[in-house]
C-alpha cells in the first residue's frame, strides 16, 4: 500500500482498498534551544517506524530514508544510478510532517503552466514537451522561534530644498532661471525595537539550490500533522544534512536582516547612515519537520536544468533556458527608450 495524496489514505495499488492513517492530533512540540549546546543534544525519537533504512549515494553523498525492501535504485538528488549502500539511521526522525497534497500529474501541470509564463525563454521550450522524471521527496526543515529586543543609534538624513537663481545663454541672449537644489539635514537618533519571530523556516538539506528552496517556502505550517511512517510510503525522505546549530545561524542571519529593515522603517527619513543595531535573542525554540516536494531534472539542448514543485501549494521554482535573441531584442528596446527620454529632456531644456 502507498500513501495517496488525493484521499490522504494508504491505498493498495492493485485492488484499490484504502486504509486511514492514525493521527493523534498532537500539537507540534517546540523544544527549548540553547545555541551553545552541540547538535548531539537534539531531543527526539530515532525510530522512523515500518523498518525504514537510510541509503547513501556513492555519487553525491546524499542520504535518504526508504522502506526495508528497497536496496538499490536512482538517487533522488543527483539521479545517479550507482548502487546505493545501506547505512544505519542515527539521526532523529521528525515529529511533524505535511503529507503530499499534489499528485505527480498535478505537479506536471503546475510546471507546464509555470514555464509558459517565463520571460526570455525559447518558444520551442515554452510550448513544447519537457521530458523529466519527477520524484516525490520529503525534505527536512528546521523551524525556529525567537523573542528579540534591539537598541539602535543612527544618523537620520532628511531632504530639504532651496530655490537658487542661475543664468544661461540661449540664442546669444542671457536669461535667468530658478532651480530647486536639494540638501540634507542630519539628526542623531536612537531607540529600541522588539519583535517575536515565529516558525522561521530553514531547509535542513544542502542537496538543492538554496534559491529554489527559498522560492518554495510558502508552506502552510498550520496543516502540520503528527509524523506517521505511513506518509512515507511511495516516497523517499531525506535525512537532514544541515544540523540544528547551523540552521539556527541561517535563521539568525535572516532575522537580523528583518530587524535591520524594520528599524530603518522606524527611523524614517530619506537617508540613514552610521546605523548600529544591538540585538538580544531569548526564548529560543526549534522543531524538526518534513515537507513535501516534487523534484525533477531535465535537459534542453544538452544543458541541464532543474525545477521543483511545492507538493502542498503547487508553487513552482526552477531554472530555464534563455533565448539570446529575445534578451538582445529587449536590451535594444531599452536602449532606444532611454535614448529617446534623454533626447526629449535635452530638447525640453532648450525650449
């Protein structure tokens, strides 16, 4: 029996019998987190259930979880057909999971619609068939919660304008005219900013293009379910390759960026210089989860490309071939428009 995304049940591939998956409805647990602790202080169960095994790809070193019966196959990360060596699963299993919502056919439809909307791609690619093998993969993620308190100092610049009289010569005659000249008034400012950040989502895999995963991050985490091994039937689940502490460093970098933007909005003004922000983090918590993605690699004119489909929302991210003719034509059009605008402004000043 395999997990069926349409019915959200286990379904027999031969007779069609369906079986519900037990779900206790437990609320996802947020574990307290101290960044000074090593990764081996992770809290969690290491039993994935249903006699799952960890497989290791000799080609790309990827590791993923499969049922006991699978001993060899194609790596879902690099598509290598090399024999996959069996290893022991020593990492904690996720406590929560979002099951697959989209079937392979729905994911392919989402990709076809997505590629038709891409700019600067060859028409043959946009309207043609793309031969790709989709693989359903549960990708590991961390989420982090944090309370923050920040203090800041800066110089705020506000634009002001004054009218100046100038002269110019037109057709041999001297005439006067006025212009508005901008200048900046700087003021020292200081203040505080506090914010709670909830479920900062960080991929725990380094097997994918980070920018592609970031574009797929519109998961609805309110639909998280308690982990049950039956959800993995028919799919593979990757073990995390980015530890909790490394994940937190990425989350903190993202939060720091958000704090920087929020503080700048709070300061206001037209310019900001010498900005100094001191932030404290407390009440840190984390959880480990699996999220569903359809992943595929394809080639176009002998060049490799990749795309991924969020198997909950249908959002697509990927790389596509580019048409040099379309890019050149667009660039020439931009040059013509800029030249026309410059000429128009010069002509207006003369008359």
